[in-house]
């Protein structure tokens, strides 16, 4: 991302944080009204996609570099998808050790199997490899050069959104 875009983005984030500090966006409503400034994202989504759409997006300045991501879905179409096909991807996040591995990799605290195996609380080397295989198979991790694991850029924001929604 060019420096000018990053500066503009930083300024927008600062304005949003100020609005949150001022309490403008702090009060959720069940059904937002078009035209309410605090629902600027929903207003724009409605303008672009109509009354049935969802989008998730985010920016994260991580130790290995910034990540920006957005994706949109038709929520009605998601009702027709076979959710069973998504079970293994979701299940891969359902273990505390796997979540810890993802956190360590995103923080760049431990990125190789050897480093993860030396991390207290993750289990034996064999257990760490088992969890790594599960995360890789589900697409939450990939192995780069020299055995360094990373969360693919297209998975960072979705992962953080899942964690935020669970919290």
C-alpha cells in the first residue's frame, strides 16, 4: 500500500477512534436508520448492494506487515450453502492449543514447528505437529520457506473477526 494511502488510512482511523471516544458510535441499535451518521458503513452497503448484503473488512498492522481485507456475501445465499462443508474449517479453530498457535504465529513469537514445540503449554512435538496439520488442512496456516508458518493474508481479518464475534 502506498505511503499516501497509509497516511489517509491512519487519519481515517484516528477520526473513527475520536468518534468512538465521543460516544457517537458507542450505542448499538437493532435496526439502523438510513442517514444516521453512526451507521455510515451500513448506509454505504445499502447504497451499493440493497437491503440484503453483508460485508466484513479490516486493517491490521501486524509484526510481519500490514494486512487489509474485505469480502462481501449475500446472506440469503449463505442459507443455501451446505454448512456441513464448512465444519472442518470451523472445527480447526475449536481447540485451545490451535488458537494459541495461531496467536503465536500472528504475533511472530513462534513461527516454526521447533519454536512452537519449545513453547510451554502446547504439548509434545508430536502434538504440535498434529495441530499444525489440522490448521494447514483447514487453510488457517501455510508453511513458507524454511518451515516458517504464517496465517495467509486472506485469513487474518476473518480469523480476527471470528475471535471478536466470539468475545
